[in-house]
C-alpha cells in the first residue's frame, strides 16, 4: 500500500512569492572564448572582445570538440552580473530588432501518456530513441525489437505509477499552461509571439508543432527546451529531430531560428527556486526549532555516465545550478547543509552518482532526521515528482529513519520563472539567424551558461556529431489496414524472427531444426 502523502502532495501548494537578490557566483564560470576566437580567425567572423578565462581541465574534452567543429557554433555572451535582470532597454532593443517579423517560441519537452492506454506506446517511443538506449553500430537494427521488449516489460509497473497520480501524466496540461503564460508575459513586454508545445515522445509531437509553425507563417523562431540544464539525452534528442524537420521541408528553410540550450543560471530561475525552498521550509512541515538542521536534498534526473565521458555538460551545469541556488539561499540567511543526487536510472549501465535512493539511506544513517526534497531538473509536475519522489522516495526516507519530510513543488507557471523565460526569449531575438552580435544589440544579462546560444546544427555538431537516425513516433495499434497496424505487425515479425534465431543458436532445436525433422519423417515435402 502506498503511503498516504502520495494522494495529496505538497506540490499542489501555490508558491509564487518572489524576492530580489541573487546567489553567490560559482567559483569559476567556464568559458570557451579562446577556442571560439581561434575558430573565428579562420572563418573571418568577428567576435566582441572580452575577458579570457582559463579553460577548466574538466572541460578539455568539450573544448577539443569545439575546436573540431566546422564553424563557430556559439555566440559570445555578455558577462554582466546575475543581479542584472533583463531591463526595459534590452527588451526595447529586442522588439525593435524584429520589426514586422512573425515570432514563434517553440517549447521542447519530453511528453507523457495522457491515459493508461498510452503508457506502452509512449514507452516504446522513449526506448526507440537511440539517445536513450545506445546500441553498438552492428546491433542498431535491433533497436525497435529491444524498445518493444523493454516497453512491454516496463509497462505494467509504469501503469501502476501513472494510476497512482490520476491515470495519466499532467505534463501536457502544465506545459500548455506554461506556453500560454509565456505568451502573455511576452505580450506585456511589447512582444507579440506565438508559442508552441513540441513533445518528443507523445502528443503533441514535435512534428505537429512544426506544422503549426508553418501554418502561422513564422519567420523567426526561438527554440526553448524546458530543461534548465543541457543534455544530449533530453534537449539533444529533440534538437536532432528539429534539425531534420527544418532541413527536409523547403517551406521551413527560410525560418530563421536560435536555440536557448540551457538557462539554469538565469536570475529569475534561481530566485524562483530559492523562493519555493524558503516557502517549504516555513510551511510547518518541519519543527521551527530544527529548521537549521533540515537537509536540502536536490534530486535531479540522472543520465548514463557514458554520456558525461563523451562530453555531455549536464553534470557540470547541474552542479553549478545547485551552487547558484544555495548561494541565493545563503544571501537570505539560510545556510543548511545540502546534497545533490540523481534519480530515475534505467538498465544495467552505470548512471550518475550518487543515486537518490542510496543518498537517502546514507543521510538517515548519518543522523539526518529532516529532509526537504527539491526536484532541481524538473520545471513541471509529472510522474518523477508526483510518484517517484512523493511516493517511492518518501516511503524509503520514512523507512530509513527520516522523521520530517517536505518536497518543494515544481515551478509550473510560477510568475517569477515565467517572466524570466520571457526575458530570455526577448534577449535571444536579436540573435535569430545570425552568428554574430547584431549592431546595437546589448549584451545578454543572464551570465554565461556552459552551453551558450546557438543554432541547431551547430549545437549538434559540438555535442551529438553522430546524429543517430531517429525513429518515427508510433501510436496505439488499431484494427484494420492502417499505418499503425503495419508498424505493429512489422515489430511482431521482427521480434519473432529474433527469438527463432536465438532458439536455434542456443538449443539447436529451433524452427529450422524442426523443419528438417519433418522432412526426414516425410511429414513435409522437401524444397524443390
């Protein structure tokens, strides 16, 4: 039986307070300016001068990949303080630069099943992505078979999880609410823009969103992944699909675009996260006399270690993000101990450590009795917050000896957060379709992320050079001679063939052997 707190999570509480101030800057903001200037000298592009910072040894591999890129992939961004939120002058510059262009903002997200019947095909789309399950080149033809097998095996447990949170994922509804709130915020800043929701693995699919972009005649597109930190396994996969769609449709070749690949360092995001943490600490979930002893427990979505070894910046961006949030809390007089751990690992490969479940046990063994869970990489409530954190990890914490538990809600449509996203879009508009700073454009105010602004193909050239083939998303199987039925019949046939060959190879008594035996006993005519 699931614990009672699952049915009514702390995430439903409104947390819209906003205060000023910023967190202490991380010890070192990594820059790739030297590598980029070296490229620019060969390509003839000019970059604004700025302070050169020494490349960290932890970034050496990514620096090499940057230098190997065929063109300068990123814009040089201003180095102004995080304190400087986007101001009216910057928004005016952005508005004036776009003129009569038709502006669109494409919000990228993972997607989730709308009902229990959608769970298995959603999981198939997820595991059919070569960025989620990586196979060696000789075995890549097995991707659909493995995706079918894994999704079928995991579907019953996943259905239980979605049933526990109401029978489906709220992600689509919340993302559409975020899109509407972002559109309204941009309008309040004098920027008229269409917003589109593009899910990777379920409705509304990215293909649907791009069709709407074409229908509306968008000429300038800001691509905004709803992942604060960049990873090939999340943003990268959506960007590869977007790259293909933009290139293969002649009607889209004239659409200028820019990608905001990560925004964990933005002032509004940092403040909004700090606001929610402070609100939960003061919510009454913890004894007033023990607030200083509450462990602030950041739980982020994990990725396989192999991604990080290949240059994925997710881990470094996550660690810097936590530093910024804790710095903001310290400015507000909160100096609690904190932990960063990673959840949602799948399969036998090694994922980023420490794992969330192991960390909870270790903290309890170390004497921690009050724990505040902070879903740091999730900006919307979905199964990994509502079920995995609120149910599974809370139950584990209580079993391990944690006496007081709290959970910070996801940002959802938090006004501070949404307003900051609107500022990010406004600041990015002068860069749409150009690899150099437009004349008169002001420096960006948000500080540098490890992955600055860029165009889709340039970002992928740096982080996902293999560009593995992406499968077409599939829906539920339907009766009749339909595309859905054809897809499922093909999967079943391929799975049956693989099983037959495995049986033959391991036992010597597969279908091929049986056929030979029937021929020997004259029960089946031999081949002519």
